[in-house]
């Protein structure tokens, strides 16, 4: 259910009443309060937090398998909040790297939740020992729309974009592409087998979010991940104060 | 905004009050009423309606380019409701095949709407001449969660699934995979270049939705589309009555 429909009678035959607007405003307002509390908790413990977003199947979990191994070998104490509608498939894949993993299954209502919000992440934090972490990676639900609307309290958002998704998605999903600090351009190993125009994608990104660097990677082969790990390590300290 | 969060205090620190539940129930209730009205309009005009859903970039629009050409050559009078958050990129790609195309941009609020609902489709129908159509194809917003929650009034829902998304998505997004009558397994031309296990995907689908046939296609090369077009034509008459 997506009540922001209701503010835009242009698209909808629904009645738009003050009751709905007030519900909507309260939910976003409460999310922002919870997000600031999460960020304050990260800052109080010196934990950097990064929110990973993408379409379904773009490669977030495969990337995290490499990244958790790298962090372990580098002595960085990492945690993961793993958001999925159902199953522990992804959380299971991330076990065994010495990271604390908190699984959030969002799917016990209606169609399954389509994003993580700050109160859900707050709940996950109660199962993690922030005092023993340096870095917390939040793997959001695979979705190019809803996750970008909810501040979960992370210091940065990162997008994993698979080149199999085409060149035009930054134009079609601009809120998501504007919300991130960096884009990992994934599945580069498939480039020879696709019609994907990398320069056109770069131009589309530059139009929507010229400040976000693009890092070309293959989570499958590991190519390019050193640059991503460098990005992760260069701003280890929380960048926002509580 | 996704108020169904609010019914599940287990995941959320939000307050769950009767006001929110009532807003939620009314929105779903109004959507169902609008969906039945859309279906009645399709039935009254003898129009079959099919709702296409997928992740972003799975190939719905590329598929439709082939399908609209096929329908034109077969003498089937087709229309398209094209749902996108922003831009007319997809609608522009579908011009020139003799089909009526209605563009619905959902993105003038918050993060951009993440699905089509029945009132939006009803609005699109006011711009189409149903009396001169045999088949209406609704291209939903690319998203594996939210579109499955909203009946738009189509007779069938169809999923376009790209094998680049991995084998496990039926288990992770079961509401979507259960909601469809057929799954087009797309990007089969990439199979030699992926680690994708087709038999594992088939087993996962059989677990979630054993009744939905899987049709292997490549929207890029056109391979396999004859079987999809056969599926479309075999139940040309509306399958539900109003």
C-alpha cells in the first residue's frame, strides 16, 4: 500500500482527505526521527554505516561476499543488516566471514515489504553489538523505487547497478540515482555479450547525479573491487554528526 | 509510503492505530472496486487485458516491440498502457506499430510511484478507444514487489524474468511469482555467459507456482517468442466475466 498515491488526484480516482495526508506525514516524520536516532547510535560508537540499494538480482549479495572477506582480512570489524522479504538465503551466504549479520525479513504482510525503513533497522540494531563494529553495511530490499524514499540512518547510500538493466534507468528512476554517493557498475564481465552502451549510461548518470563516481566492477570475477574497497575505507569515520 | 508496514508492529516502532488501518483498508477496497470496473469495461468491449510485470531492466519493453509487430501482422488490434515513473522513453519505443499507446507517468510525488493501480489504469482508459481493440497490454512499473499487490483489472498477469537475476528470486519474492499465469524466462541468449542454473530456477518456480508455464525467450534475438505469442492468442476471449 502506497498512500502517497493519494496526494496526487491527477493519477487517481481515490478520495484524498486530510486523514490520509496526516497518516502519510506522520509515517515519514516518524521514519526521520528513527533515522536520526540510528545515525546518533552509529556516531556514538564510531561506526560508519552504508546502505546498499539495487534492483533485484543486480549483485549486492555477491558483492558483499567479496567485501566481507576483504574487510575481515583488513582487520575491519564489519556487521550486516540483511533485508529480504522472505528467506534467509542471502544472510546464509554472508555467514562465515566473521561479520555480525542481522536478518530482517519484511514479508509477513500484504505483498511483502518493498524497502527497509529506519524503525526496522533500529530493531536489527538491538541484535548487534555496535561497540565492537567499525562498519555496518545495510543490504536493502531489491527495488529501484521505495528504498530511496526512506532514510534508514546510514551515513551514505550506495547503488549496485547491473549493466544488464540497460542505459536508461537513471532517467527512469531518478530519485534512486540521485540519492546515492557512488554507483558500482556491476556485471562488467558481461559487457562483450550485451548491447549496453557504457558511454550513454555515463551521460545519463551525469545528467541525474553528476557527483556520484561510477566504479566498474564484476562481483562475479572480483574485477574492480579494489576501487570500491578503497572508497569504503577512505571515509571510515562517520561523515555526519548526530 | 507503504502503510502496510504499520500492521506489523513486529518490524516497526511506529504506532499502529485504527486510523491507519482504516486508511489502508479503504485504499485496497477502492482499488478493488476500480479494478472490477476496468475488467467490466474490457469485457463489455470484448477486449482481453494482460498485465506485464518484472524487475527493472528485465526486458518488458523490448519484448513488447516484437509482440506489437507480431500482433499488427496478425490483424490483432492492440493497445498498450505504459507505466513509468518518469520519461516517455518506453512509450516512444512502442510507437509506430499501429497500437494505441497511453502513457502513465507515476512520478510526480515523493519518490515516484512504484506500481500501477486500478484508478491509474482507469484514467489511461479514458484516452483509449476500447471499442476498436482486441487486446490491451499493461506494462507495469519495473518492481518485483508492489505491482503484485494491486489488481489493475487485467484478465491475466504475466511476468518477464531475466535469467541475469539469479535462480532464487521466486523464493525471495513469492507474492509476485504466485500472482502470474505465465513466466517468460528472458535473456536466454546470455545463458552461456552466466552461472545461471535453469533447472534450479525451474524447481524454485515449481515450489512457488507450479501452475504457471515457463516460456524461454530472448527478447533481444526474438528466439522463443512464437510460443509466447501462441499463449497470447489461445485465450483471446476475456476469461473472466464482469
